[in-house]
C-alpha cells in the first residue's frame, strides 16, 4: 500500500519543477518582436499584441514585452535568439526559420481587405481585382503571391502612401489588413472604407525561440484560458473592436 508520503512525492516533484522553472526567468524580461505597429504594438505598450503578450507570459510567471522592428528583422532576431520570440505569423514559418517553435493556440484571425472610396466595387476574391487599379505595400509576400490579376499595380513604401493613392483617385483599391487599415483611416481619412467580406483570412500564431521550448505548452494553455475567462475578448474589444465604432 502506498503511504501518504508516497502519494505526495509526485505533487512535490511538480511543485519543485514549477518553482525552478519560474526562478530560471526571475529578473528577466523576454522580448517578443513584431513587425506590426498600431493598433497591435505601440510606444505605450497597450496595443493588441502588447497586451496579449504581457498577459500570456504573466500568467506563467514570466515577464515579457513586445518590441517593434521591421518585419523581416523581427523574424531574423527571433530566429537567431537575439530576441526571444516573434508575434504574429502564419503556420509553417518554422520551415524557413528552424529555430522558431510555434505556440499552437492561435493569436488572431487576420483579415485582408480592399480599402476604397467606391463601395460599389465588387471584390470578393483575388480574381476580382482584374478590372481594377490596385495598390499594396511593397514587401508584403502574401500579396505578392496572391495578386496576379489586375488592371494596374502600384507598390508603396508605407501606409501613408498607400492611402494617399486611394484619396487622390490614383488607384481603385488598396489592399491591407483590416485593423491596421481601420486605424489609419480613422486617424487620417474617414472618406475611405473597406469592402466586405474579406478577400482572405489567415490564422496567426506566436513563435518562440527554441531555447524557450519548455514554455510552449504553458503559453498555449495560458492563451486558451484567456479566451475562456474573457480576458482575450476584453483586450480584443479594447484595442481592435473599438476601431469599428470610431
């Protein structure tokens, strides 16, 4: 018959493991890179990714913050271990960046939409762009792969140039992600709107450098718990849904 001491040993071992794991990160703040600015990452650290990262890691007793970098550099730094992870990327990224491990619980569904001044345009698929003058920001690999049919195509350096083309009627549609586009037009030009439904939607995930692989199941569980207890929705509404009301 197993004694009470014997029954307690697995619990004690687990408790010691959790304490040791927490102590290994004591006094350390992990850096999670992102290539996305407002409304996802901002200097005040209260964008969507800022708050998701803070809450996820805090719930497993690890401090972490987001760091805004150019998109490609944010990936390279995370893969090389200069930084500790990267948010938010599509599934399968580890094939090109082998030092990154995906946290399996998705961070967000990312919608790609057409912004325009003419709400009568019909753009429900990539093929529908064939009759229109199109623009997107140079370097967006997703658009480079998908946008192959169009009347004309202009690539810009940034969102400002992208939406100036729409404002000045030089293109019919500007392709961008929904939330970044809404944030920009709410701040700069409310005469531009977006077409529904999204042309495409993809799931995005958090990746951590392989040196933190032991954190992966804990982070997945933490994010899942945030979704169940309402924390995720509060952050989503506070940072993203509010853009629909402005």
